[in-house]
């Protein structure tokens, strides 16, 4: 319990720090982002109204109030989920844009990452247990190969083969335009159908790392004295593999899990570009291309929060699995 | 050459609890096979504590793991016979072997510090051991057995819920000892059980071992590199050099050594009773297992080596109640040996 409160406190402080950095960065940038934004709207022939202008000024610190009251206002806005207005998608707010794209990213990259972590870890345990056999050699070779191919190639090859040539799966987009009033499960199936190819590319490129990492940890753990001692005591293979070897072998990987889960939000950029998938990565690209500062800022904030939350979550798991972590500090 | 004391191995369960007959073990290394245990014959009598002493790398742990049937990958038994309670572990069905280990013979590892799984409690370890051999044991019975064991090694019952990192080195060693005693095995191998501990803790654990042995009467093979420590505990001491047993002393006095290597070991024990501490070791280094010397493995370091030592492996001979593998003691018969050739 003390461990939990301790970590929770740390999480809150880090979130506060991330928010503050997010507040300070635009204020430390040279030039005036508001001018850049105004110029952008002018050139598009869509001048901003006075309200939007005021909001912009507040957000980027060109408002003529003290920095403390700006900071206070910023925190209050955040509390109400207000991240400002997107330039690209005006008049949509940043929150609305993120709300629309985040589920796609979480659904696709999140699921694919979890599948690669679980499957890779499981296969790594299996390969280590059967080390030196043909199964082990096969698994290790295949995944070494797949993780050596650049992600882009995997994506292009899959799209070409299964999308363009064989027409088994759609090449682009997250869903197709279905007639209105179609049953929800048909829509769900359609989404799943579209997610197969992009999901497969993520799994194929990521699984090798998890497999090899877990296999190597596991082989090292199998050489530990406590495993030999357990075998000497007659502990059965299944318990030996899970409670003695795998449970210790997985600990060094947990930090990696936290990173991977945290970066799902920002890291699916390539996948989303290749497959024109309407997720956060795609929005970040759009934002950068259009100098959409409010949207960029909002997305960075979401990415930072995702990394922090994932870390917190994994620390809880760590504390559950490793008594030393629970007790420490 | 067979050790005179070693009876020939049989399936007789009433015979000595542990018999090793001409056992040899080697490790596959990138540079070829390394003989870590060479033609070792030993017998452990019922209720006996046999010390096994030798320098680091002389093959003591390898011998213990061989007896347990727990050699790591890359190690191979080249020959010989081992009987534990009349059973040949190397020809048992794997499931029978799994159950027999720990019930018939158990072992305290050299590295007690790492012998406990860091994510399991003391209780988990003892329960795992019990359940692995008796899946249907009730929690109540397992708990009762655990309390008996903790009491046996004088650990507070509240420690049952502790994780290894919460225990001191001495406590870990006691827990490992308790785990080894779960089924009261008739044979116990102890591989340097006190090496990593300070002298005070060491002494208290040795007393514990003495007490438990006096009560349970199991046969113990007590491995150590510390001759003086073993001498205070064991009934007999076997001295190992480069994978071979070179002497088995039945009497443990300082002047009872016969093999030049044993004499060197004894000289290396500091004399605390005298005013100045004198330590004189044995000059030179133990041989490379990949290129063992011909004849007596000790001859490059032996102060009294002679021609025959370089060509012939000395047989075990009975010398004043000891067993000694040294040509010095068959010198008298040298001529007659020549005469036979
Ligand atoms: N897994 C292994 N692979 C190759 N050689 C090994 C292996 N384990 C031990 N050896 C070698 O076998 C020899 C005997 O080692 P062993 O551990 O039995 O010695 P020991 O007498 O127990 O020494 P210590 O007092 O240091 O514990 C050593 O030369 C060692 O290098
Ligand atoms: S056999 Fe020879 S070399 Fe070996 S210990 Fe005896 S005297 Fe020394
Ligand atoms: Mg050893």
C-alpha cells in the first residue's frame, strides 16, 4: 500500500511537471506563434474572429496578463479538457480532434503492441525452455529476420501482396463507407477487417525483439542456482518454468513494456501514414505540416501522459511480481 | 584400482548409503574435454560425516552434482558407478528419479545466497518442495511440517513470510538447510555451506549441523576447502586434488597426513596457538584440467617426486589406517614390480 501511494504521488508530480513544461515551451520559443497562426489564417482567406484570437493569445502567452495568471488559467482550462482550437480543423477544438483520432490509435497500435508483447514473451519462454532444439532455432531465426527488416519494407510488402495483388485485405483506411443504418456488428467487422494488415505489420516488426529478449533473459535465469536448486528438490517442470524461471526473467523486460505501451500513442506514425489510418500519428503529421501549434501541443501532452501512465501501470505490475521493488524506497 | 574400503556396488539397500566406484566426469570445453573428476571411489557409511577437502577447482562441486544427477549441459559421466541407498540414479525412470531426489538424497548448495528464488517466500519454498513430492498434502500438514523445520534450524516462525532479500546470509543458509531436511533424507551433501559467512555465523551453523546429524543420523558428505573446519566436524576426511582423491584420513591429527599434498595443506593451516602465525602453502599451481600431468597429478609440485611418479598413476594404498595414493608408500615393492615386467 505504501508502495502504491508512493508511486501514485510520483505519477502526479510527473504529470504536473509535464503540464508545466508544456506551458513553458511555447513561451520560450523565439517569435510569436500567434502571428504565425494569424498569417496562416489570413493566407487561407479565413480571418479569425476576436474570440478565437483572444483564446490564441491566452494559450501562447501573448496575453497581456502576468505569467502566473496565465499559468492558472492554463491549468483551469486543462482541467475542463480545453486545449485550444485546432488551426487545421477550425472550428474544431484540439480536444475534439484528439477525441476522434485517439481511439483509432489505441485500438490498432495498442492492440497490436499488446499482442506482440504477449506472444513474443510467450514464444521466448518456449524457445528458451526448448533451447538448442529445431523449434528454438526456427523461432529465433525467423524473428531475427523479421526484426532486421525495416518497418517500412514489411508494410509495403504486406500491402502489395495481400492488398494489391491478392485483394484479401483493404490497403488503406480504417473503415469503408457503409450504407447508413447498417448493423453495428457489420461496422465492427469492417473495422477489424481494415485493421488486419496494419496490425500485422506492427506485430511482425515488433515481435522478434520481445521473443529474443525474453529468450535470452530466460536462458540466463535457467542457469541461476535457484532454478537448479528447485530442480534438485523435485519441483515439477511447469512450476519451474513459470514461477522460477519466467517470473524472474520477465522483470528486466518490464521497463521495455512500459516504453512500448507509452509510445503506442506517438509511435504508430509510420503505420498510420502507410495505411492512411486516421489516428493520432496521422494528426501529428498534419499538425506539423500546417504549423498547427495548438494541435501539436495537445498531441505532445497526450503522448507525455500516455508514457507516464504506462510507466505507472508497469510499476504496479513490477511491484506485484517483485517483492524487492515493493519494499524498496 | 579399487579402494579397499569401497565394497563393490550392489542394489543392497542395507549397504552403505552412498557408494562411488571409479567415477570420472568431464566437461566439454571449446579446447576439448576437461576431466574434472577422475576415477573417484568413495563410500559413505550410515551416520557418518565424511569431509571432502580440496583447492578451488579440484572438482568437489562437480562430484556432488554428479552424485545428485544434476550435472549441467556439457558435462558427461565418462565412467564408474554410483549407488545412493542401493539405487543407480543414472538408470532410474525420470519421474522416479525426480521423486527419489530429496527423499533419498538432498544437497545444500555452495551458493546458498542464490539458491532461493528472489520472488518467493520461505514458506513458498518449503511448500513447493513438499507439494512436488506429495501433491495432495493439506495446507495444515504442510504448515506443521514447515514449523518443525524452522524450529529445527532455529529460525523464528514469523520468518516464513519473508522473502530471501529480507534474510541475512546466515538465515538464508539455515533456510536452505531446512529445505534440505524436508524429508529427512538418509544422505545429505553439503557443498561449502558456510564459506560465504563470517566466523561467528559459521560456527553456529556448524553446531546446528552437528546437532541435527546427532539426532537424525543421516550420512553427510561435507565439502569444504578449509581443512581445519572439516577436521572439527568429520569422522573421516577425503582430500581431492585435480579431480582425484589422493588421501582418505581416518585419523584427523595434524601428524596423520601421509600424502605430500595433504602434508602441504596441513602446513597451510595457520598456527594460532604459537606466538607468530606461520602459513606455508604449496608452491606452484594446480594443473590445467585440459593437460593433466601424466602419472601422479601432483608430481610437478611434489617435493619428493621421483621417476615413477611421472609415468604411473599411484594406486590407493592402506597406510596406517589411511588410504593414500602415493608411490612413496609402494617404494618397497618397486623392485618386485620391475621384476614382474
Ligand atoms: N560448467 C562448466 N563448464 C566447464 N568447466 C567447468 C564447469 N563447471 C566446472 N568446471 C571446471 O571443473 C573443475 C572443477 O570445478 P568445481 O566447481 O567442481 O570445483 P570445486 O572444487 O567445487 O571448486 P570451488 O572450491 O571453487 O567450489 C574446474 O576446473 C572448473 O573450471
Ligand atoms: S606419487 Fe610421487 S609425485 Fe605423487 S605425491 Fe607421491 S611422491 Fe609425490
Ligand atoms: Mg565448489
